[in-house]
């Protein structure tokens, strides 16, 4: 303004500073005399620009954007309260899902005989004294502990109350957004929340007074509440859309099964003879219904080659009936379904990625517009650009710090981050520089003291010099502790002490092989064997002590390898002391040997290729975590339904199942049952892995007469699980994880020695802090790493779209610099 005034140009009046307190704003407006009391009171009820920028940027981090934001002063309080309780609400939903696993099985019906607070083993509770349910010798359960009814009810009430509080706050926030014609959460999601929480309280209230109820909707309500979590809702919606995509090819597959089942029934149903092995030739084809099931199970390959043995043994020409079916159903249609499922899911991920990027760009631009200074900054080339000052950015970060779900830079580190973002060193941030704030807010900065008090105390002494020689490898560059970035060589790896530890690990491997040979061949062990085990335990303790003498506890504990070493070394040392001072059972010693084996896996970490592969696998699981979680939720939901449908009924002496000749009992599959959630989830997990487990499905169907309501429900139970879990969820996980693994490996090979933009900007600061004995560690969030992988996987689609946009003409390219910057 001073420069413009000196140049003779008209200068607009300066704006007053933002009101921080209501009495300051009131007195200022009162003195001006230009505003009416009603208008002044309305402005007092509005959010300031920093709060609006904080909401815009926070939503941008979550790939959301609102064209308009409500400006009522209470919006910020509701927004902050909602995000403060959001994490607790999600933990409460997780707690409810876990509670289902440890609740008393509903079929046990302990009722008033047991009481609300009695702790008893579940086997004692579920054994009926009235002749109902399985006898004690046939009651097979997972062995998981169960909570008394009263305890589980108290936990359920408490968790539902937390979720109810979140719903009430979100409803208030929803009203604010509705007042401007927007919705913070969609009406469908809000209605789902209301219905699920209502059903949840009704169910727990009813069960509190009638604990002998034979059915509960609680497990399904808990799944419905889980859908309120955004990423779970996104995965559920994606899987629902994928299921619609396979509808057409699914009809072709079902038509193939029905046609071949009809042909098989027409050909084999009258063959009442037995083959040369004594099996009925028409086994599985006695009628059309059995024939349909036989062909379906054969299509899943779960009953192959057993299903075709009777007919093939009777007449080898039946191979010309079976082979076309297998080619069409298993080799063609099933593979087309797999391709369709993965292609559709990939399209949905691409669509979500593009929408998220667009929303993020818009949200960052909106936050920038709220914070930008009134006067533009003149660059060296004479261009006038809009900028944000440090004070405005600091106010924004302070606001974000009040949101518990935001990953915010610590206050003392704020100036360093600002200097790192300020590429032209103008003490301001242009829009392109401000865009990097989104990456910064998804990055964790950890500053810890590098050296331990022992190292500082003995510096310059004989032992200090000795420690320095054995703990360093002589590499040049800053010493960033035990967790250096990938582009910087560690000063510890390859040091004399590191080589010594690796040698001890190698000797321990050899010793473990020797002990295994003695154990497997029942050779009596010499008395000095235990002394060797104690020697290795002491060696591991010495390793931990030396590292803690070199690095501070904070620096030491940042490394996952060090955490693993510390915990296993502590356990092994305690076991060695216990073996010397007390008499331990053989069973305990056997399991402690397993801990020793786990500790030796650390030796593999010194193999570069093994370490690299393990890092890729761990990152792959993190990237595909939502798909893997969907598989677990599918298993959970159907296990809960199976517990209420089949719990306590699948036992050999059951009046319904005995003398039925079921392979379920002949193969001893009764260990896979639905007597509790743990057992049910194990059974359904194996169904997912193998696509179909015929003995379990047939045993469940045998509980009901054909074409009764229970039979139809059972058939729907198994068919819906097959479509939802093995056919869709598991196939998506299988194909998607392969692509993610390959992409991460390519990215790691390409970027192994490269630095991120933040690391490039902060490298001088890291070196400066390292000289002072401090380490600055930079860790990107899992969400940021996931987005990088997704963007890399689907960048070809993005490039194709961009080429298509370029072909439309150059007018859009010159439409405006701000739009171009936002797209970038």
C-alpha cells in the first residue's frame, strides 16, 4: 500500500484485523457507526476466515469438498466436537464387532439358571441338562473365553451410547449444512445411522429382560453401524456395484449349470446299479434338485474329481459330458467373472481416485482463498501473485490442531516446515507452494535426541572411543540414527558390532538345527545344552544394552527391528532365568523354543532381498487393507448368521442327522461348526480359501426338510456367501494384491535412492540438527502411501483422459491460471 501510494495510485482502505473476541468487534463496529445493530450481531455469529479455511483444508485431506460452507459461529464447535468423538465412535464400532466374538452363544440360552454375573466356562454353560443340544463329548467349540451376560450388556450399552453421541452431533452438523442447501453426510447415511442405533438399543433392551431369547439382531446391527465408517462404506458400496457388474455373466453361468444338471438328471437318474467300487452310479443325480447342487459343487471344483467317479467308472464315454461342462463353467465363465470383478473394481478405484484428487484441489484452493493476503506479491519477473503469510498459516495449523483426526505439524516445528515450503524464500507461500501443505499434513515429523546419556557421559574416554569404533562403519554424511531414510546409508549397518551380532545369529541358527536333530530323533541331550541356550540369551541382552548405550531410548524405539529385538530378548531372558530358578514343564519349554525360532527370523532381515520383499509385502497389505477388511467382515457377518441358524445342531447323535450317512461326520468335519463365533469364523474362512466345503454345506442343509422355509434360508445362506466372499471379495483381494505388489516393487526399484520433495527441502535442516545430536525423522502416513500406489497404478487412465481433454482444443488450457494450478 505504501508503494502504491508513493506511485500516485489510489490505495483502498485497509481492512481491520480479524475479531478475536466479541467485545472487540462490538466496540469497533459501534465506533464506526456504519453498521446497524442487527447486521453487527449477524456478523458476530459468523465464522472467521481461518476457521473456514481449516474446515476446507481438513475436508480436502479426506478427499471431500463443499462449494459452500455454513458460516454460523456454532458450526466450528459442532465440527470440532464431531471429529473429536469420531475416533471414539469408530473404536466403539470395532468394540461391538469384537464383543460379538466373546458373547455367550445365543443357542446356549443360559437364562436365569446361570445369572447375569456368573463366570463359567462356555462348555459348562452350553451343555444342556434337559437333553437338548449336543452331549458333552460331542460339544466342540473354539475355546475362546465368553463374558457373562451382565458384563457384555454393560459394555454394549456403553459403546452404543458413544455411537449415539456421535450421531447426535453429526445430526446437528447436518442441520447447519442443510441450511445452505448442502449435506455434510448424505441423507441415506443419516437414516441408516438412526435405524441402526434404534434397533441396537431395542435389541439390547429386550435381551436385558429376556436373556433366553433364541434370536438377536445385534450382530447385523453392528455390521450396519460399521458401514457408517467412511472407508468401510466406500468398500461396501464398491462391492455392491461389482456384484451388479457380474449379473449378466452370472446368468450365463447359472444357465450352464441348470442345462447340464437337467441333462445329467435325464441320463443318470434311472441308473440304480452300482459301479465296480460299490457306489451308486446315479449318486448326486437322483432328481433334478440334487443334480443342480452336484453340478454347482463340481463347478466350484470342491467335489472334483469325486463327483464324476461313479459315472466315469461305469462308462468312460461320460467324459464327453463332463469335459464340456468344466470347460464352459470353470475354465471360461468363472475366469470371465474374475476378470469382470477386478476390472469393475479397478474402474471404481480409478473413479474414486479422480474424484478425490479433484475435491482435494478444490478444497486446497478454497482454503488458500480464505487465507490469502489482501495485497499481491510481485515476483522477480514482474508477475503479481496471491500469497499467504506465515501468521495466517500458523493460525490455520492451530485450528487444525483442535481436530483430533488431523495429523498436524507440532508448533515448534511449524517454522521449519514453512521454510521448507517457501521455495522462493519470500516469507510467503504462493498457491503452488501452499498445495504442498496437504502433503505436509499427511506426514509425521519426529524429532528425538540421537545419543544416549551413557554415550554423552563417556565421550572422549577409552570406552567411549571403543564404542565409537565398533558401532560405526565409517560412512560419510549426517548421522540420522538407527532409522535413516532410504536414500542415506546407515552409519551402523556393517559396523564391527553389527557383524558380530550377525555372526552370533548365524551360530544360533546352526545350534537350533543341532537341537532339532536331537529332538526329532529322541537323542538324549547333554547337560551343557542348556548352558549354550543361556549363552545366546545373554548375547542378545548384551546387544540390547550396547544399542541403548549408543542411542537414546526414543531413537532406539523408533525402529521396528529394535522393538522386536527388545521384546523377544526380554522374554527369552526371563525364560532362561525361570529355567534356572524354577522347574518348568516340558510344554512351556517347547513353546519357549518357538520364541527362539521367531527371534532367529531377525537373521533373515540381514539378507537384502528378504528385507526388500518383506517391506513390499507389508506395504501391500497396508495398501489393500480395505479389501482385506471386507473379506473379514463377510466372514464375520455370515458366521454370526450361522451361529443363530446352526449353532448347537451339528453333532453326530442329533436326531435329525444321525443315520444320514453324511460325509461331514465320516471325515470328522464336525470340528468346523457354528457353536460359537470363533468356530464359525474358522469354518467360513476355509470356505473362502477353498471356494466351497461340500460336507459342511450338506450337513447344514440336512437340518431341514427340502423346500421348507428353513431349507430355503440355508440354501440362500450358502449361495449368498459364495457369491459375496469367494466369488467377489476374495477374487478382488487375490487379483488386486498381485497388481499392488508388482506396482510397489516397480516403485521401490525406481525410487530406492530418490528423495521426496519434503526430504529435499528439509535435508539441510536434518544435517544441521544431526550436528547438534538430534534426529529429524520424516514418515509419510499410510493413507499418503496408499494414494501414491493407486495413482501410479491408474495413471495410464488419467493420462488417456488428459490426452482426450487436450484434443478438445486449447481454449480450456488458457481459461485461467488458477484452474490450471488447481488441476496440477
